[in-house]
């Protein structure tokens, strides 16, 4: 099996007396990862199976009985429950068992949506559980096919995020930037044949998303939501215009906002709030919204999936990919925040990373030949935030790192 970065985090907590809860969008590899890490689970329940789901919804006490039926052992009994959000009462059952004996069972709960859990006030086991989020593939799990000049002892140019961990298992097949921008980073897409990827992504958008959203039962006007989803995907990466989307979708602004919350709760996208750490009063305060994966974004928007979309939307897709990579890495670190910066006068910085009370402005440029002029907005930001920001980066397609100014460095996308 292929190596996933989250393995080390889950393994670290396996021998500790806590429940582990794993969230992530559909098809990010959650079930595969749990089968790999817990191949001999004493109880393994898949609630995506309608029969299993109906049984535990009707009689959640049977879960307690089945766990208690396991004979006691010096080694904790492993209990894995997949798609746990479909039967929220399982959380109460787990708490009852856990509180009765913290060392008898090792519970691993897995879900692809937090919406129902949040809206129904589900018991998420505070003080008893540790939470994980599995994202689509990162550059640590799937290398670049074109990064041939990078030496093994190179240190990533950006001074942050994930370090190189020791690993013996194989990575996903190396791939070019253009393929990432067109097809995204879902594990199943990464190992599929190129000719199959477009149809698989369209199926994801049409079948998996519809199945998940219909299961939530929170969208009354399915036609309006489908129109919204296509528009939101097409405009992903831009500042959210609720009024415009409301007019085009034919529903209220309040409904549009609820649709965006639904996408976030299902891990289909994420918001990047506007930076507000400056004393300047002419900063825009509206967030941006990004789909969690370029391939799913392209399919949901109804775009042609392949090389042509990279040619026509290279800049926006590249910005998407960098934003997704930063979001995933910060999520795995469980620290730091991501913002965007834009003034009413039009000055814009794609991302501002906050980590340890320090800000790092990051611009994303499709160019192979960055110049000093590309750094002007970052330089302005550094002057304004001189006490908390000392350097910035431009992520682009240059061959090697370039020092554009005293404080701004351009780095190749495969270095960071």
C-alpha cells in the first residue's frame, strides 16, 4: 500500500487511552488507511452499508452488546466504525463503553461529514477523543515528475509546515504539475489511468456529492443547489459574492450562505478569511472559498477535464493548488492559519500564513521568470507589518530559487 502522512499521527495515539476520530471528504482514502493500520480489527462496522446502518440506527444498544461480547485481553480490542456520522447514537454508546473501562477497547471512528453531528448536537466525546483529518494527497505523498534537479539534502524553501519524515513504503506515482491542476489529488484518481480520470471525476461530482448531500437531508430545493454548486465551483478561489450567487441560483442570500457551510461541513471546500491584522482601514473583509481538490472543482463546474483547462485557467488553477497544499499542511500540523489580503484599492496578496504570531505573505505566479515588480505588494505588506513579518515568498515556475528583493524570494513550486 502507499504511504500516507497521517499514519504516523494515528499510530502515535494507538497505544494511548483515547478514542480516535478520523474525518475527511469522501474518497480521500480513510477506509483504506484504517484497513492498513488495523488489519485485524476485532469489530469492523461499515455504516455506508444500508443494512448495517439501518440496524444500528434502530438498535444502537446492539453496538454495546457486541463490544462487551469480546473477551477481555491484555491487548485492547480494536473497534472500527466507518461513516459514523450516519448513526450519531454510536458516539453515546462509545462514551458509555469508554467510561466503563478506558483500557479494554481501542475505538476508531471515521466520518465524511460533520454536518449532521453538528446540527443534531451529537456528543463528540470531549476530553475522551483525539481528532484527525485526512486530506487529499500532499507533495510528500506524491512527488513531482519534473523535479529532477532537486537534491536529496535540499531543505524546502519555505521555513514551515511538514518536515521530511523517515518512511520505507512507496509513494504514489510521481506526476507533473499540469496533471495535478487538471485532475487533482484524490488517491483513487492518482492511481487510475489517464483516460479514466475525467469520467471518474464527473462521477464523483454527480454521484458521490449528490449521495452525500441527499443523505444529509438539508437541501430542500435540489435544482437550486445543483446550480449553486456549479457556480461555486466555477468561482472557487475568488472573493465570495453572496448577492450575485443568490440572483443566479434563484435562492436567498441566507440560503447561499447555508450551502457554503454545508460544503465546509462535508469537507468539500474551505474558506480563507480576509486578513485583518493590519491597522489599515481599507482592507476588504469578505472571505474567499476554495474547493478541496482541483479535479472535483473542475468536474463540479462542468469544465472539460484535461490539458485544455490548464491552458485556459493556468493562473487560477495554480493558485488553487498552492492554497490547497498550504491548507492541508497546516491541517496536519494542527497549528497556523491562512488568510488572503486585499485592499479596496486593488492591492492583493494571495495568501498570508500566520504561524507562531508571525506572518508570511505568499504570492502565486504562473510565470517562469519572476521579477522585482512581482514582489511590490509583498514589500508593501512587510513594511506595514514590520514587527510581525520579515520575509515573503513568490511561488512560481522558476527553475531555481531567486532572491528578488532583500526580503522576498521566488521559489519553484516543487521546492516548497
